[in-house]
């Protein structure tokens, strides 16, 4: 597996998952879809988020329910691959096609995107 080094540090990446939006966070996209939030096209219509109210509600849900921990490693992508192959991590799509929930989650996200494309562009 290739080294997929991020240009952002861990603090910035975690902060974006908690305070950003679904357009920039696959975690937020997944959680919002599972929670039944309505995905909408925003701006030029290419970006999709849950809108201001939905993103705020999702942020609050994450603050109440989601926790983060980490382990420092020189090669975190190796550990990531090992954990994904050995543990039941249903919310992770990357490298996780073997998980029984993978297809359902992928379809749920695709349905949300299709519905968003049918709706007018929001704010």
C-alpha cells in the first residue's frame, strides 16, 4: 500500500470531521446519511452538505456521541490496513469491501447524493 500522507496535521483533520461539513468529511457524510439528514447541493451545486441546520445538528450529535483516540506511528497506513482487515469497522468504506455493511452503506450514501441532485440548490 502506498503512503497516503495528509497535508494536514491530525488536529486539523479531526477538527474538520467535528466542525466541517459533509462535502469535506466522509465521516460526516456517512453519519448524516445514517441519521437520516437531508443532503443538499450548495453553492455552485457541486458541493453537497446537510445545510446549516443539518450540519449543526450533526455536529451536536458527534459532540454527544463520537470519541476520537489515536496511536502515533511512523507508518499509520500499515496499521490502518491491518485494523480494517481484522476488525468489524462498518463505517469505513475504504479497503473494507469485505464488511457485510459495506454495500448497504455505499448504497445509502449514493441514494442521498441522487436525492440531493433532484432537489434545488440550497444554502
